[in-house]
C-alpha cells in the first residue's frame, strides 16, 4: 500500500487561462491634475473603469461626463466680478492742469 496522494490535477487545470479581451485591464492613462477640485475628482473617477469589464465602462463614462458638464455649468452660473471703479474721473480735469501760470 502506498501513502502517496494521487495526482488529481489534470493537464488542462495547469494551463494558463486564455486571454479574455473583455476582462478588466488598467489603461494606465496618466491623469494630470487641472487645479480645479471638481474636475480633478471627475478625472480620478475615470480610474474606476480600469477595474471593470468593458460593459461596465459606459456607466463610469456617463457619470464623469455628467460631473464635468455640471462643473462647467456652475462656472457659467457664477456672477462675474464687477470691474473695479476707475481711480479717477475722466470727465474732470486734473487739478494740476486747472491752473496755469
């Protein structure tokens, strides 16, 4: 009688799994910060697609698009800063020109 454990693994189980083009794969696209917090957050959100199968990318892309559109809309909605008042009145002559010698 032998105490050896019978090999139950088949040759097929030892072979590497086949390449699946729909499997999640990071794109490793660099995302450069813009300096605008809302936009940068949306760009980072794109990284979530790296861990999803391709059929899950659409949801992430639509979410990012919506967030970027909202950020741009918010920029348009902000009131413009009024121009500073002129430091002098252009209609009145300067005191130094009002007197001649």
